[in-house]
C-alpha cells in the first residue's frame, strides 16, 4: 500500500516537474536573475554554461564593462535642474540655454582638425548662412559616388546601390566577384548636380568575402572588399543598431562653440563622432548595420548625405535603414531638387506603396518617400515602416501582408518578428508627449500585439529607452504614478485639469488615462514573455541631445539620462534575443535577454484565449440602462466612454489586463458624465461595489495559484534551469521531484495514522 502511494506520488511529482519546466511562460515579476552568478552557474547544464561563458567572453573581449551580476545600472538625474549645465530637464526647447557639454559622456571636445579650420577661416567655417553652410556645403562630385550595400530579400541576397553622373550612366556597370552586371534599377535622382541612381541585386553565399568595383566610361572606382558572415549555431546572427546620426544637426552647446547646424564644421564634426560609434560596432563584427533614420539634418543638402555615406562600413558591410522625419526636409530656397533622397540612396526589398509618403514642397517640387518594406534574416522577420505616413491602417495591412508572405516563403513561423520605424511610441525625451506620438501609441501597439511582434526598434527622441513588455489597452493611473511627477510640481504645467508637459487630461477623480499596459518582468532576462518590447536609441553620433521629461513614465523599464552617443549590438538565434547597449568607448549601459522555448514559438500565447469579459459586459449594461442628461457635450463624452469599452468587449484578442483596465477606465470617464436620475446612479455605484468584491473573490483563487506558481518557479530556478531548446530539466530538477514525492508519502502516512 505504502509502496503504491510512493509510486503514485513520484509519478505525480514527475509530471508536475515536467509541466513546470517544459514551457515556462514568465508572468509578472516571476524571474529574477540578478542574484549571485556563481549560484546560478552551478545549476546550469554543460551546454548552458558554455553558452553563457561564450556570451560574456565575447563581449568582454571588446573591453565591455559588464558587472559580475549582469545588472547594469546608471544613476538617473533625479533633480529638475541639472547641476552640471543648469538646464531644466523638463525644458521641451532642449536646443536652448545650454552652453557647455555638461553631462555629455562622449562628445566633449571639438575635433582638432575642425578647430583648426575654424581658426583659419576666422569662424566662417561654422557660421550658418555663410560661405560654408547649407547649399554651399562641400559635395562629392566624383563620377561615381555614394556606394551602399543593402540587405536583400534574405541573408543570401544583397543589393549594391551607387550614383553615376548622368552623362556616364549608360556606360556604367558593376564588376562583382569577377562577373559583370548591369543595373536592374535605374532612377534619375533628385540630386541637383545630375546623377542617376543604380542598383544591382545579387545572390551571395554567407561567409564569403567578395571584391567589386564600378566602371563608368573611362572612370573606374576603387576596388572594395565586402565581408559577409555565415549564420551561427541555431541561426545566430547580430546587428549593430544606431539611432539618429543626423549629420549636420546640433543644439545650443555646439552654437556656443562656433559650430552651427548645417555648416561644414558641424558636418565634419558629426562625421568624425559617428565614426567612433561605427568603429566600435565594427569591432564586434555584426552581420549587418541598421540606422533608425534621420541620417542627416536636411535631406536636400547633398553635402550632408555625401558626408554620412563617407565611411568604409557602407561599402564593405551590409547596411539597412528606415526613413526619419529629417529625410523629408528640404531647403525651400533650392528649386532644383525633387526630394527622392531615400529612394535614390537605398534599396528596399519587398517594398510596398502601403506606407509611402508624398507631399508638395513650398517651392513646387515633390517629396516622395517609399513605403513599408521587409526582409528576413535567419529565424527573424524584419518589417520596416515609413512612420512619416501616419495612416496606421496602411501599416497594419502591410504588417499582415509581410507576415503572410514571409511565412509562406519560409513554409513556417519565425522565432522573432521585429518592426522598425523612426518615431518612437514609448520614449522618454521631449517627443514623448507630442500629439502625433500619442496618436501612434494609441493605434500601433494593438496592431503589434495582434500580429505577435516581439520587438520594436525606434529613434527620434535621442535618449535610450527600453520599455516594459507592453500590452495594448488603456490604463488609469494617478498623475504621479503615470509620469513620476507630483501634480503640484510646476514642471507638470497643469492648468484647468490638463498637463501641457505630458499633453494629457486629469479627470475629476484625480486619474489620468494612458495608452499601454506594461508587464514588469524583474531582472534582465525573461522566458516566453507576453507583449511587445520597445527600444528607442540615443543619437549615435552625439550630434543633438534632448531632455528626459518622461524618464519615470509608467512604461519605462530603463531610461538613460546621460547624453551619451550609444548603439546596441542585438543578437538573435532561434531561441534567444539579446540586447547589449554600449557607448563609443565600449562601456556597457544596458543588457537584456529574452528566451523562447520551441513550444512557445510554435504556439504563442493568445492574449484573449483565457480572458473573461463578463464583469465588463455587466458594467457596460448597467451604464447603458441609466438616463443621460441631454447635453451635447455630455452625450459626446458618454458615447466616447461607452464606445471605447465596447471596442474591448468586441475584441477577441483582448488580454485580461486590457479587459480589467477597461472597467477602471470607464469609471474614470463616467466621473465627468451627468445622469438624470441621481438615485439610479447611486444604486449603480453600490451594485458596482458589490460586483467588484465578487470579482475580487473569484480572482482570489487564481491569484493564489499564480503566487504559488511564482514561488514554485523561484525554487525551481535555484536548482534547475530549463533547457530552452527542448524543455528537458536537468538532473537536479528530479531531485525536487524526489523531495516532493517524499513529502506526499509523509502526508499519506500521516493520514493512515
């Protein structure tokens, strides 16, 4: 009898152990990895130990300063006024009142050669509207120029784009790996000096090194060496992720040094500083390089794009980019140019008219930016959006189309889906409360969640930010919980119940409604997370910095308020994604890793799979039974409140968090709506209180279960690590099974007695 009970207990325990470890999905705060590394490593499998050692050693070989516990911290500036340069960190006009380099960590001096030229020209070299500014910037007038190697459809394809002077265009060709190619794509550029854009698309074998050059009439370019890298084990690859190089830009600190924006001095300074980040990134030898747009200050100044592309990286490695708002900026006094700069310089695989952007310039010329495009690399799908087009429905259509097409070509799912575009929905600098950004936040996050987008890469706001894992949906918070600022603080700029700083309304109950629900996973590693992670990169050339008005906002996991020129090395493999963010000196400032099990990749969590909407439906039904005061503004507020709640009810993919928050959001909106029968309202409030209590009680069991699971997972974490590829537990995991079984046997013996 006792033997049978022991056998049953062992079987139950074994099954339980397998269930816990085979497909772990991290719930809020269920993972902590910033404990002593020695205790962790002792419980890893041999393979996991090797991977971890290689992971750390690889980065350390570039003198990356990774602390022992992998927890990288940076002290935020908690004061409103910066002690170093005296600026108010809530100042939205960040390009003013800054005449020292202050807290800037990398860009601290004018380059000696730039300084010498400033002195030679008695400062003219850096003056705006001078002999060395704007359309007088030095341009590359070679017969062949601006050679760039871009991503093709996948890792086995590239495209080489280059400019050839008009009169030589018909005589030009590319010699690649000893073979001659005529361009398949030829455009008349918007360049006023008269160039044609040529593109040749080529199949390659990853890992091979190729030589190439371009002929145009009697002119022959230099010979370049293109180095490609093979995919590693489990299709591992890496990319260097840059933010807003914005060659030619600046702020008041540069003005105070005699370097105004769009001058030759500033362009050359930016090129030198951006090269510091590029050179550091190249030491890590990524598979390709990726810029988040705003490559130059003014797209119409040809000298700025010539300068941006004046680095061997663009000719000898693979480069990808998206359009920023500065790619649409022209010099209104130059009537010789159509702005097709982005299309002219870069090849976009699988490009669509969806997401394209067209406008008439002040001088009657045209600006055209191509639409959304995608490519794949290893087990990752990269979807790149033109966020100058604010039509979210077009982007939604393209995302769905890209996933459908790419999975059909692959005949399977991708481990990672990455969306990239310029305008960051979740950032912490001065753009975070721009109305167009708030609108994107309202619309895009839902699209990303519904399409299983894991990671979103952005630029635009010039301060590095890593968000929590964001779920779509509205959320009610106190003003201070939402933004980390006391509403009495003058920097909140609250007038008549509205914060001008954060562009948000404060309701009569003291709450604000924000867009996005953050899942706060502890530590810097998570397994099978829900939601979408947003990364905003700082300016990688250090050309212009913003102030951190939103560094304590509800969505922030990490914000770096140090005015550093940063970049990230992003690593992808079948089951893992890692972020290593560093400055141009190699100092690591952020480290984060996501892992996925095979089962989670093939069967991702469905947000609405287990969600219950009964409470929300009942609450909406009660409100709809009330008699409304017949006032046009009152009716408008009521219609908005009910329609938003019903949109959640009708959404089959709504998460439980979104549904629960919809109730709180509806209550907040209702506090400013008048109903005709106060008695009915009061009765409804009482019923609502009763329902809330019932809901709390009904959720108590599941909450207790979650807490038990958290504690169990925490214990399992200490003695057994899941093998991410197979879900098989280490031998130590079975030790827990034995102890659990022994406990069950003891309990059964106690019952017998």
